[in-house]
């Protein structure tokens, strides 16, 4: 399986930022359930202030820890590890993702049998083993409009909940039992072929958080690599643990600024301009609503102030 220039089958890449006991649990599951002998593990810590690193068990084999002096985000931290990786495959793994037995060998076996597949992802499960959304479509103007109407257009959003198809999508994905080609897979557990990222390039570092997987998968498919969802492999994913340490304002700004970057880079110019004008309208509307709530002293003043700051930042982006 290993070719010239590759000395291992797999390089596991974990980005950590204040994940507490979850990093330790993630590593325990990796070393217990990895299912292969030839592997290495990298951890890049983005200047955590908790005890997540001190919880790591001692003397874990083939483990290298890199400590950054600041939080460099998801893409930059993963690229640090990909540049050092020696594996034929790289597994991007969140510290709140816990691999189950045979999850990784089955992914690798599938990739070995399908040399045109550049990346694939497993079925993701919640802690209670219920199904979690495991792949995504590329962002479109239509879906952006629906999202704004459902979530960012109070008080009218309450009457537009029927536009929200997220549960329908989850129900559809849950029924899939065979490998299927998809647009993008989440970075919680993302197996990528070394040859693929050497050809298409590393992750785009302009994305601090959100949309980086969309960008990478888009570039893979543009270079005629396929991206697959492989439900036979199963991984538990808590979800959102690092983002819980960030404010809503920071997360909202990161999400929409990443959307801007994706549309500007990969979509037609008119789609990008429509997206910007649409966002200006909805964020202006939210600013009016939240400011009115503050004047009327409704709801939590601190939360409202945070929302106002978030909307202002997005309008100025």
C-alpha cells in the first residue's frame, strides 16, 4: 500500500483548542481502535488556556505535539501537520470525534479500491448514537436565501419554518447504506489521499473557521477527484466543542465571512454581489430589531449588545 516517498499508511491530524478532557478521550479511541500498525499522530494546539494537553497520556507512540503561540484557526493548523505528514493518507480528526472499531481500516480499504476518490468521510453519530448529518451540498444562493428567511428575519421567520429542510436532509442521509458521491464532507473526520492534496494544494488558509472543507472538496472535484460518503465506517462526534469557547459574535462573523470568500472565489461574480446585497438587507433588518429590543429593555441586554456588535461587523465586512 505504501509507495515511494511515503513511509506510513496513515497520518492522524488533530487541531486542539481548549477541548478539556475530549482530546484525551479522542486519543484513547485512536490508539485503541485505529486498526492499523503503520500510523503517526500529530496534534497542533492553538494556544489553549485549559489543561487539555496535560491530560494526554504519556509515552504514546509516534505522537508529535506542536504548540502555536496564537490561535491560527482550523486550516492553518491542519496545513502545519499535512506538511510534516508521512502517510499515504491523512485523517483530519476533531478532538471531539471518537473513532469506533474498524472505522479507519474500512475507509482506507474503500480508498484503496477506488483510486479516483480523493477524500471520503464516515457516518457521524451523536453521543447517544443517533445519526448526525454526515455530508453537505456546496453553498448556493437559493440555500442562503432560505437560511436567512428561516433564521434572520424576525418576526416573520416563525411563519417560514416550513422552508427549513435540515431535518428532511438528515432523515434522507440516515437511510443511505451504500457509498455515495457527495459535494463535501465535514472536517470532524476527513480522510484525504496524499496524492490528492499534493495535486490540488493544502487547505485554503484564508478561512479561519467554516467553509474550508467546502473549498477543499470543490477544488478536488474541479481537478476530477471524487469525494465520497462511506456509511459503513462510523465515528462518534460531539460537535462544536472548540466553538463553544468563542462568542456568538465571533462565530457568526466567521461563518458569513467564510461564505463571502467561498462565493467570491468559486461562484460567478453576480452571485457574489447578490449574496452581499442580500446579507446587507438581512443584517440591517436584524440590527433594527435588536436595537429596538434594547431600547424597549426586552431580553438580556448583554446578549442584545453582542448581537448588535455582530451585525455591525458583518455590515462592515
